[in-house]
C-alpha cells in the first residue's frame, strides 16, 4: 500500500489534558477496509485505535508531553500498509500546543478532505445553531447547510451541489461558517 498524508487538529484544550483530532485523506488503494491511528510520547507508539473505514480519530485526555501520531491503512486480510508521515505535537497542560515547534491555536472548524471531489465534511465545535453558507468564485451564494449544535462537535457534509441539487463546476469555493455568535471563513476546492 502507498503512503499518505496525515493532518492534525487540536479539538479542545481541557484542564485534565487535551483532545486531539487526527484527520487524513482516503488512502488511494481501493482495497482499504480500515485505518489504525497510533500515538505515543516522543518516538514510541504506545497506544493505537482501530477507527474502521473513517478518515478521522479523536484521542481524548492526553496529559502534557511530546506526542507522535501516525496512521496506517489495512485491507480485508488485515495486511497493514506503511505508516503515514508522523506528526509531532506538544501538549502543554492541556491549554496550549505546538506542532513541530511552532505554536498553533485551537480551530473550531475543520474541513476534510480538501480538495474534495464527491463529499466534504465540515466539522464545527461550539454552542448554538450552526449555519454554513457556500459561495462560488464569483461571490454568489450557491448553497446553505444548517444544523443544531449543543456542546459537542457537529459535522455537516456537502456534496458539491447547489441549493437545487445541480452539480457545481470544479473550482474554489468559500465557506462562511456561523456557530452561535461566531463566524469563520474557509476556502475549499471542488475537484471534478
């Protein structure tokens, strides 16, 4: 199996530790039937989680330390592919984090995969009504998604169509994500 990319998303900073969300693009091999996420302090993987056939893993309550994360795909016979390129991440008391030595901040909006061809998942963390407006490259509203969100994460999917279910052309689109009183903008690329 071929290698593939892994990205990291700091899902929340908690007093007892951090929650880290790993996301990755679907493995290019068609016979992939699942993924295993690995993590551990420094260079040793001490923990793992079989997440099945989803491109996301949420790891909760990590105490302070330097962690290394990687993902590996497997097929029907449980043959393991190569580990993804690892990501090093520093959890500091559950309140801050560094990725490969650079300070990063918690982002309440994640978009995966990006670019996408059939479906993109837009994850939002916050309290209140979630509304996602999608604009084409000319700045015209082409679709709107909405969902209720309590204290947990809400994930909405968009299939690259307009409000009338017509397939939209390839190109760059702008998301305006509103949750409660907060608003965020993200760029996504639709590839056909």
